[in-house]
C-alpha cells in the first residue's frame, strides 16, 4: 500500500504553479523530502501531471479522476490514464471539483485496483466519516469557507479536526486524516498535528510563495520533530 | 421522529402516475394502510407534491430536495418549500437524480432541522455505509442495474442487501434499511424482509399497474405477517 | 401561438412568494392584467406551479423544465407534467438554473410540440443570439452580475440590451426580447422599452414587495402608455 | 487566425490512443500532413496534451476547456494552461463532455483572446446555428446517436449536414463546418465534402485502427483531390 504523504501540495491551476513552475516546485518538494525524510507529494494540474511525474521521485497526485474505463470518453480522466501518466494516486471531491457520492465510491475502487492511492476531500466531520466508510487511503478535511483565507482550520475550528478524526476512526481506523484549508505556517501544521492529523493539505501557501523551498521546509519541520520524538 | 414507511412508492414521472392519477394511487395506498396498519408512503413528482399531500393522510415524500435556504433560487426545491407543500420528508440521491456528497449531507441536516424525514438512496453496501454516517432516517439500497428490470435485488443480489445491512448497522444502527430495485411481488418483499430489510422502495410495480390497489395490498402483505408474528 | 407576457414575475423560492403567498401575488397580477390589459405572467416555484395555475387566469410559467419524456425519471420536470399542471410555458436556463445547450434545444422543441411557450434566459448579446437560433418564443437577457442588485440592466448596461436586441433580430426576428436583472421601478421598465425590449422579467421587486399589487401596477404602467400610443 | 484542420482526430481516452500511443498516432498524422499538405490535427486526452504538443508540429487540440482564469481551481482546465501546454485550441461541448451555454460562450471568448482556436460540437442543425452565433472557429456537427456506430452522418442523415451548413452560414458565414460521427472511410469523407463540410472529425476509426497511418491517408485522400480540383 502507498504511504500517505505528510504534506500534500495542491498546485491547483495558479499561473505561478503551472507548466515549468509546477516541475520546479515539485523538485523543491523532492529536495525537502530528501533532506528531511518527511514524505511530501504534489498535485499538479491535469495537463501538467505527466511532466511533473516524469521529473520527480516523490509521489504525484492527480487533482481529479473519473471512474470510467478507458474508452470513448472525451475530456475525461480515467484512473488508468492517471496511472499511465506516472501518478501515485488522486485527489477526489475537492471542494472546487465536487462529485457525486457514487463517483467517489467508484473512483476509490478503481484507484485501489490499479494500486493507486486515493485522498478524498470532505468539509465536515459527518462527511469525513461518510467518506471513511468507502475506505480511501486518506480523508482531507477542508471546510470550504476557510480555503484560501490563511485562517487555518486547526486554529479557527479545532473542534472540526478533532470531531472529524473521531468520526473517521470510529468508522474506519485505517484511514489517515489530513487537515487542509488555511494552513500557511509551520505553527499551523504543528497545531494540526496536535489535534491528531496525520498530515496536511496545502495550496497557495506554497504555490504562490516567492520562496517555495523555504515554505516547504517550514511546513515539514513539525513532522521532522514528530519523527524524532 | 418520523416513522419510516414499510412501503415507499416512488411515482417517478410516469404518465400513469402523474396529476390526478398520482392522487388516486396515493388514496389507494392510504386505504391499504388503513386496512392493514402497515405504513405506506408515496413520492409523487415535484409538481404533484402539494396536491397529493393535501389529498391523503399517509406520509408524502418529495423525490428531490436542494439544500438551499428559501431565496433567490430559480427552479430549485428548498426543504422549507417541501415542508410548506405538506410533505413528510424527501428522497435524496436517487440513482436517476444523483447529487454530490455535500448536497446529501446538507440536505439531511436541513430536513432534520425542519422535522422532516430523509431517505437516501445508495447503490452499494459501501455507499450505504457512507450515507449511514450522515445519519439520515433511512437508506434505500438500489443497485442501478436492477432498477426497472423486475429482477428484485433481494433475489438477484441477496448478498448486497445483507452486506448493506451489516455495513449500515456497523456505522449507525439507528438508520433503517429499505430495499429497492426490481421489487414487483409480495414474494420479493418477503425475501427482502428475510434478508433484514426494514421496508421496500418500489416504483413501476405500483405506478404502472392496471390495479394499483391490489398490487399495494400484495406488497404490504408480508409486513402484515411480520407485524403479527 | 402563446402571446409573450409584457411583465413576467419570477417568484423564485422566496419565503415571501411561496405557498399561499404565491397564489396571492398571482391574483394581484391577474387583477392588474384585468385592469390594464397588459399581459402579466408569473413563474412560481416547482411545488407551487399547479396551485397557482389553478388559481388564476393569467399565464403561469414553470421555472425549469427537463427535456425528458414522462417515465422513469425521479425528481425531474418533464414538459408534459408542466402542461398537465396547468402551466402556459416555462423559463429555461435561468442563471440560477443553467443547463446545457442541448438541454435548451430539446426543451424548446418539447414545449413547442405541446403548445407551450418557452422563454430562455441568456446573459450576453452573443448568447441571446445563440438562443434565438433555437427559436424559443422569447429570450430574456439577464446579466448575472446585476441580478438582485436593483441596478437595472437598462440603465447600467443599455448597450447590452441594444446589442442583444440587434443580435436576436438578426438571427431570428420572430423571437421577443425581454429585459431582466435589476428592474425595480416603472422608470426602469420605461428605459427597457425605449431600448427596444418587448417586455421585462422581474423577481424580488415584486416577490419581496410589502405591496405587490402597487408594484405590479407601477411596472405595467409603461406598457399601458405604450399600448395607448 | 488559426486555420481549421480538414481532419481532426479525437483520441478520446482509448487505451489504444493514450500515452506513448497518442504521440505515435500524432506523428503518423504529422507525416500524412507533410506528405499530402492536408491539415490534420489531433485532440489527445488532457493528461497527454503537453507530451503530444511537444512531439509534433501539427495543431493539437484539448478535448475540453474551462472558462476560468488561472487560479484556485482544482481539477479544471483553464485556457491559459491549454495554451501553456502547447495546444493550438480546444474542442468544446463534445457530446461526451457537454457544458452549459454560458460555458461555451465564455470558452470561445477566452480562447480567442489567447489566440487559440475553438471547435464546438453540436448534435443538430439548430444547435449548430446557435453555436455559430457565438463565433467559434468551427462547428462540428455530431448526432450523438451515430457516434461510434460506424454509420456516417453524411450517409445516414445527409439532411442534417446540409441543414446544419445552411443554418451555420445564415447565422455566421465565417464559421467552418466539420462533420463528425460515424466516419470511418475515405468514401464517408468524400460524401461529407460533397454535402458542403469543410472538414471531418473522427475518433475510433483512427484511434482504434491497427494501422493508423494508412487510415489517416485514406481519410485525407478526398481533401487532396479537393485541393487539386
């Protein structure tokens, strides 16, 4: 089974993190991983997926996947193509790309069969538990109202993280919990860890940073301490 | 809390079960309920909801609900309007009207706050468990490939019913399990009950029947026996 | 062919214009029509459609329609059911309920076959022309950024109305142009007429008014003058 | 302005035309273009877009584009990223990836601003005319019921091609008409040309062919004759 990353960097479709810049940020994440031993992954845009996957050794996730077999589907993203492009797994149901419950269930199954990892986003403890029942590799709890705000869920709504963790564990203790939305500093990451998060999901904090490498190092530092402890 | 119906008749948008015919079938369901004591509900089309709710005493469900507050929403179905129209609750995520995971979670919450019942459809044991984590009043397991076939899930795929029941109970024992798809006879209903279903969800078997009352009586009979046992 | 209304009141799903209140506003519109001779129509929520249609003689429009034949469709709104409920026609593609191009084309055809009227919303001159090519009865031009603002398109963006009118006429001169978004006063209506609108589409100005009848009279006044001129 | 291709090969997401195979087929198309002078383009899957664009000189189209600016959009395909990946333009509204009318209008505008070409699919003459009003570079008429059947629209429904051509020309004579669905042989292409098509859109005939180069040569032959005539 694929190991869940401690830090998953969603590059979204920012100009600052697309094309050549996507590969560059991924290389800096790879360097940070080699230096710290903390597993870091990136999720580039769909059109950057293959180039990034070719360029680095760290895990690369698709931002979206369609639970369709390869075939007569125009403009879609079957899991087989995600794998063929060199990805390690896929995000599913990000709040900016929500899908139906059945889509989530089928996508998790498809990815699992192909040996790929699934990380499903959910905005509430209840929906995190619902997703956990479908046995993805990880659930990423992201209250949409905090995405992109710089207000970390681990501070603004610590109860959501704790409740989600409890809800997920109750339903399926094998599912890792990532904490997302608003995480911009090492301090935010440390708070998320204290609340029980396995890892964190970040986007703009790294993708739009003038110095991505330094930011990645800052965000991974609390995991290094964790490992040493 | 609203009692979950043993027999829920989805009238869909068949010509044979719309308009005046919707009210008529609902009245026959009401008669069967009065005679047998088995709780029967109907889910008429959105435009028939109010008329049917006005015409009968049995529970009436909306076929769909949007988790939106009343307001500037054109062509939508807020739960408050469903309630105002006289409905008892709503189906959510029918395979013919699938919605996102967040939609399901929000709709259940909305209905609960308004004192309305929620019955969420799901096609697999895993998705039934996922839905159960969101605490609806009931889950209706309906493998889409059997809908409208006349091949009852309780016979074609008894394992799905049993697995769903187990999965739902594990996650949330307070959620009732309905068994849908392909149920057309009293025998099918009896099989569903033996597998652990609380009730059944039917559509064409009643909606397209030349003699709906007789069909309803046939489908409720196994529940009468159950009550007597 | 159905005559296009000069004033179409979209009741949306406001608490103030749902249920009994929907019927009441429709009756006040009917009274204004009888007194002025200006054709007024209302578009109540889906669950109020039949009750409103039963209660008044003026045209009643559905807020949405699905281009599906009656049948195994749960939670949908086939045109046949819209007709059976007593409606005169339907809005299509309101900015709050957007649909695919094919949906628009099929819905217009379906409504036409059933003798019902189609009024399709579009936000720009280009899209108004596109819609006109599908030969609906009318196009309602509504820049989404003005909806609900109280800033009338006829004042904020008079060029859009004129360009839309020209674009529609070039493609299909038989299609009426309604002007929507932000219209709240008789003055706004007069401006829309001067720009070449056949009629207007309003919502909150009437639906949320403490005195709907007076507001309706105010909004129809410019059409009375038009008729007399 | 970008020249519209005479032959546009949609590689969809077939296993036979993904990854390395996508590049290979694109190279064979490039070879046929060099040998015949007939402009050929390919539309690879989203994850293959950049690799194919890097590998060939012929035009490469995205299978889908989202009318969003680069930014906080997960799992989407902004036109800027399509351009950055090296594409020449994009298909829009393929019947397997239908989008709203507003999406079509905005996507065409976006592509045009970026100097990219837009080819919009439509299933009927009316919808072809509607699309033409939005001024894309080309409309591809594809009756969905013929897609993948091997029954060419130019034979099964020649009237649709002629009516579409007339409808498109009436609305906007600058828009090229491509004929798609069911085209598998040079004879089908010749029939499409006789009916007035500027070019053709094919998929499985090439993508699933054991000898794509020969098939491409066969399909381009009628255009060579056209040029010579």
